[in-house]
């Protein structure tokens, strides 16, 4: 098998793992498990697996850069913002499932490349040129198709606000991750996200008294499985990135919302209306268009919570 095929398979595996998290969350919450408890066990599981991997690989805990002002991944200055940012995105994205079907929520979350486009243009980092304006229009048209379609009766306005807020927060979070990755090993950043996320969610669960409230083995199993899939998805994404480069990896990763849609239909019996199909196609077209280099480095379509 050629390196390109191996990289493609790794990225497809990563996207499918990430795309499985929303349906598993619906299953766990359906059993009566609190969202913060679900995410606590998810991030703790991911953290344990990634820490074990770091120990087996004997990856140095010191930053790659020689500058003394670069903090190691386990410092609070790195753990809290990385874990807190990821925890906020995951909470908003998964909380939206209380009001939206998994398929619709996933597609709406994928409007975040449009927000990245606007933010980078406002900050003067990349030009807001014609392809990016077209992509922005396609993305917003996709949202409008979902909201205004006759079959969008389940598109609760609260859910719409929550999931679009998640997309906006993620668009702000991506540049931060890009900044801290400049002088650190990717595994270090992944460990910081997992451990920092664990701290945030465990603290929330302890304060709410829900950490040890596990209503059924199915709910706990769905939570732990999310953690396993989260760790695998990150490693798969990095393996594919080494072989394919950022653009091809990003384009391949857009299989994620379609995988979430299929799981929502098969596992949860959720409907797939015409508005969701049309809106999803428009949003995916916008994401793919944003991968084209235009006046600067293309924005990478990172994977979701």
C-alpha cells in the first residue's frame, strides 16, 4: 500500500471516530447520564491513553524550542487554556444535541471555517478575497436552508444559537492551538488538551455531584468509548497529516459530518430531511472551497469536538 493510501485511510479513520462521538453522547444522555459526567470519563480515558503512549514512546516532556519562556505541556499556563477551550467547544457542541438532531448539529458546526475566514480577514492575517466570500455565502446559505426548510421543525432556535456559538468559539480556538504547536510536539499538545479537559470536566462533575452518577453500564460504556475514539482519531489525523499534507488531510476529514449523519439515522432513528441534505451540501462546498490557496496559506479544516 502506498504512503498516500495509508495516510488517506488514517484520516478517514480519524474522521469516523470523531463523527461517532455525538451519537454516543445522545445514547449516554438518553440513559440519564449528565453531560459533564459523560465528558469527564471521555477526557479521562483519552488522557490515560495518550499519557501511556507518551510513556511508551518516551517523548521528552520539554518543549522543542530552546527558548526559556516556552512552557512545558503540563504547565497550568498550557493545560488550562487548551483544556478549557476544548471543554467549552465540546460542551456547546454536545449540549446542542438536546435540541437538534446529530446530523443537523454536525453540519451546522461545520460553518466554523466561515468564521475563521472572517476572523483572519478582520485581523489582517489573510485577505477576504472572492473565493472566501463565495465560501462564506455558501456556508450561510447552508444554514438558511436548514433553518427555513419545511422539514426543519425540529431545528429549535436555542439549539441553533448553541451550535453556532460552538462553531464561533472553535474558530477562535484554532489559531491558539496553531500558536502553541509551533514549539511543541503534537503529542504534547494532545496530552495538554486531554489532561486539561479532564481537569475542567471532573471539577464540574464534582461540583455538580454527577461524576459517580452512572445510571447504566451502557451509558458508562458509551462515555469510555468516546475517550478511546478521541485518542485514536487524534493519532490517525496526525499519521495522515504526515503523509498527505494539510490540504488533502483537511478535505478528507470532511467525511466526519456525513458519518455522523449516517450514525444518527442508523443508531438513533433520526430523520434526514431535504433541508438538511441541501444545507449540508452547501456547507461542505464552502469548506472545500476554503482549502484553495488564495492570497496566503489556506485555512485548515480541523476536526471537531
